[in-house]
């Protein structure tokens, strides 16, 4: 009963593939592949590691009770809120009761693997399984060729921080677009054109990101797309479409926008790459790598050599992995559409009472941000973002674009001191609805996403409670926030619940020394 194998198997069974990719960063290589096997979702399970001493490394790793304990805690954190069936607490007790060296580290090898694994032969078996799964076909055929952090380099602390490859002379950047399969052609999408914007909107609203269970799909509005793609200094050529030559139907899309991003002390001009989408009928044909290479080429033509992007999937290699949290504003609808579930021992009316909010904001001087607030909001934001390892470097022009309210797109509120009339705090959120797929009574889920929030006088919890109140007034169903920046300081207290969605952040052609905690990240991409 108190078997190590039992514990491991439970963890492996509970972890989803993406999380397993993530724990790779400081957990034994083999567990990840074993998890892939268990979940038998071979197609999504492409992470792999080269290395021949898996068995040795894995058993060494597990010979440390501390490591085992950490693994269990990590597993618990990763699936919190998702699986109740596994009694992690008793697993921890079991593993600790087995100890002998509860606070040892990898340096302490007093308890040998064979002590731990008495009466079991699973390690050899497990490692054989692992070896079998380590085939070339599971590698990232595309991403392994790109200047991005590679999984195999994760533990190599001798690699320097900064660009992975130096810039090449502009004359050496490929001048012609990459080849597409013959039925297709490249186009530059002019989002200012109502017609093109509608085509992009239609492509995305039918083919863009869905949740794992295919119940919801992002429904970015046209106004939102115009805002997201036309920041100061944007390049038209970075809004890239693929059309069918004969019918001119738009079937794929990818975009970049320029941004100054600070990494530790260095401010780097980057492209923020977003809205990668391939029509559902054209998936798995390796079109995405061509799209990514083409946007990269066009970014290089502007003498820019780095990029930042996010994805729900694990690729080589996240700089940090964040979790989404959700605050119900309209719990009945969220439960009706399957976004959330009625808690155990909860009734609908108790749930509605739990999430009820005051009718209007509580902080004196809380009001909608106006254009005249740009200088003070910029000052607040600049000072605030300095404390994060990776964060945008915003000036007033950026703030005017990104933070000043735009109806149905982005909303921002400031607190103006009643005495001095100074702006002391602000909060902001953007509007990204999702289509509800196949529900008889509801089609649209109105979601607000926390953007940038800064306090100097108002308690953060109070400010973010006011954000919830105004979002509720605006008829949003749910308020979402990532666990980035100081957000952990209000999530639990304001009754957010952890979601199962993860968002991994990446840099292209820029290595950082070690993975960030999500709270060390000061960047929100749309
Ligand atoms: C993401 C999407 C464009 C990928 O296209 P696809 O047809 O599934 O995959 P392809 O065969 O063209 O390419 C696969 C390669 O792209 C990579 N890839 C897949 N999704 C990716 C993403 N979101 N970002 C970067 N690379 C990605 C894969 O890892 C794989 O490369 P690898 O072999 O090195 O691992 C497509 O699935 C899609 O439109 N999905 C819905 C929208 C979406 O999720 N967009 C991404 C938002 S972050
Ligand atoms: C486990 O470790 C703790 C702390 O080192 C110790 O107090 C306890 O007795 C150990 N338990 C067993 C079963 O060895
Ligand atoms: C849709 O609404 C009808 C009428 O109110 C109700 O009977 C039905 O259960 C609802 N369907 C779902 C899936 O919520
Ligand atoms: C998507 O959003 C648009 C507004 O931008 C709205 O008109 C449409 O109904 C939404 N689609 C669905 C399926 O909810």
C-alpha cells in the first residue's frame, strides 16, 4: 500500500501533458514521458529529452525523500482545483513516513533507492518504458531548429543571458517569402479595411483558441483586433494572412506588433507575436512553422531580432508558466453553460449570494480613466513595472493606446485623491468574449481580463474589488486574471477560483538564466 509506485502513478495519472512538460524543468526527465504514455495522447506529447542515463538519474532523484515530497507538492499544485479524487495529503504523509531522511537533498544519499523500493521492481520497468518513448518522432522538429531555449539546456547555467544568435546584416535576410504549398498564397492583411477585418474576424471566431473540452472559443471583436494590431509604430507587413489562390478564402493568419520589453536591465525591441491561426481543415500539415518563419523573416527585415509570445501548449522553453483564475460575476450563467460547477454542498442561491457584489465602487475618487490621466498613469505604471524581471517599457504614447478606455475593448479606472486630485492608483481590464459552443440557451460568454493594475494608496484588494463591481455593472459574466505581477495578492480573497487553463510565456532568440516565477513577470499579452 505505501508504495512509491502507487504515489508516482497517481501523480502521473493526474497530470496533464502540458503540466508534465512544465515540471520537466526541475523534475526527473523520465516522469514526463511516462506521463505521456499513460495519457496516451501521443500527438500532443512531443516533448522529449535526449539522454541515456534515465534510469540512473531517475532512481537517484527518487532516492531523495525531499525530492519525492517536492514532486508530490508540485503535482498537487498543478492539479489543484481539478481533481479531488486523489488524497494528496495522505500521499504526502505516506511518503514522509517512509522517510529516513526527510530533509535530505540530492547530496544525501544515505537512503539508497533499493531501500525505498523494497519489494518492487517498478523503477527498471518505468525507465524501460521511458526509454521506449524517447524516439525522435516525439521531438519538436520545428522548434528544435529555432533560436529558443532548448529543454536540454535547462540545467546548463553556464549559458549567458541575452540573444542566442547575433543579428545578421539586413542584406543577408531572405528577401522573398517562404514557400507555401502551391494552392496557397501570402497576403498582407489591412485591418483598417472593413472587409479584410471581417475576414480575419470570421477566421478567428471559427478557428481560433478553444478550451480543452471544446466548449468555448475566443470571439475577439473587430474593434479589439484593430486595437491589438495598431499600436504606435506598428508594421502593416506583420499582419500576415494565407489565402487559397483560387477562391481567395482566408485560411491562416499570424501577426506581430513591435514592443519594447525590458528583461532584467536590458530594454529590447521585440515583436509580440499573436493570433496564430490555421483553419481547422488545414491542421497538422506543418503550416504553422511556415507562418512562424515568415513572420520572423518580416520582423528581421525591420532589424528586430527578438520576440515574445504566449501559448497554451508547452514548447521549448517557457520563461514562465502562468495560471488563469476566474471570478464569477454571473454564477448562474457560468454554471448553466458548464464554465463552472456548483460546489459540493452548495445550492444555486447560496452560490449567487457568495458572489454578490455591491452596486457601485466603494473607493472614494474611483472613476473612469480619461485622456488627461495619461501622464500620471504612465508614471505609476513605469515605476511599478520596474520590479518585474520581464515587463514592457511603456511611454505616454503607449499608455494612450493601451490603457485609455476604448468602448467594448479596454477599460481603465483611476483613483483620484479627494484632497490633492492626484491619481494614486489605477486598474484596467480588456474585453474578450468567448462563443459558447452548442448550447441551446446561451451563445456568448462575456469575459473581462485583468490587464495592468497599480496601487500606491488604495489597498490592492479594495481596488480590484471595485474592478469587479464595475465589470459586473458592465454585464460581464466572469473576470479572469493570471497569477502574474502582484495578482496573487487579491485572487483568493476576492473569490477567484483556479482555472485549468495554463498560459506559457516564451521569448524568441533571447535566453534567460532561469525560469521566472509567474509573479516575477510584468507582461500581459492579449
Ligand atoms: C496553433 C495552430 C496554428 C497550429 O497548427 P497545426 O496545424 O495544429 O500544427 P502544424 O502541423 O502546422 O505545426 C506543428 C508545429 O507547430 C508548433 N505549434 C503548435 N502550436 C503552436 C503555438 N501555439 N505556438 C507556436 N508553435 C506552435 C508545434 O509545436 C509543432 O512544432 P514542433 O514539431 O516543433 O513541436 C493551430 O492548431 C490552430 O490554429 N489552433 C487554434 C488556435 C491556436 O491555438 N492558436 C495558438 C494560440 S497561442
Ligand atoms: C521522518 O523524518 C522525521 C524528520 O527527520 C523524523 O522525525 C521521523 O521520525 C522520520 N520518520 C520515520 C518513519 O523515519
Ligand atoms: C434551456 O432553457 C430551457 C427553458 O428555460 C430549459 O428547460 C433547458 O433546461 C435549458 N437548457 C440548458 C442546457 O440549460
Ligand atoms: C461574437 O461577438 C460578436 C460581437 O463582436 C457578436 O455579435 C456575436 O454574436 C458573438 N458570437 C457568438 C457566437 O457569440
